[in-house]
């Protein structure tokens, strides 16, 4: 997946200018830095969608394993894992959309 991402949409250096609050003889200081970023957000969306599909499949497997013997039943642990990963995915999506609305660039 990452090899395809780099081949199709390679990261490119992008400049970032930040205006500081410091002044030097009534002139503002601008900090210049460079970071690498991809030009498309579709890769992050595809990765998150793939993770959600894996979580749904694991939830289906955990549901099907409820009726087996106690020695082999790991449904409780699977449910805890699925719940925590789902919450982290929701957090990741909310950060992704909030940073889009603020106009920030995603770093690859």
C-alpha cells in the first residue's frame, strides 16, 4: 500500500511560513520551515476506510464466537479491542475533518 502511495502521489517538500509574536525594531519575525506532504487526502481516507472494514469483520467474528466453550471464548477481549480501536478511529476522523476545516495541510 505504501509503495503504491509513494509511486502514485509522492510527497514533496512544501514551505511553511509562520509569523511570530516577536518583533525586532518594529518588524515582525517570520520563521520559515519545510515539511513533506502528499497532495491528496484520499490516501488517508482509504486507510481509515480499510481499518473500519477490518473492525467490522472482527466484530462479526466476535459475535459468531459467543457460543463456543469458555476455554476458547475470547469474545470479551475482542470486543474490548474493537471498541478501543473504533474510538481511536473516530478520534482520527474528527481530527482529520477539523484540520481540513481550519485549512491545515496534512503531513504524510
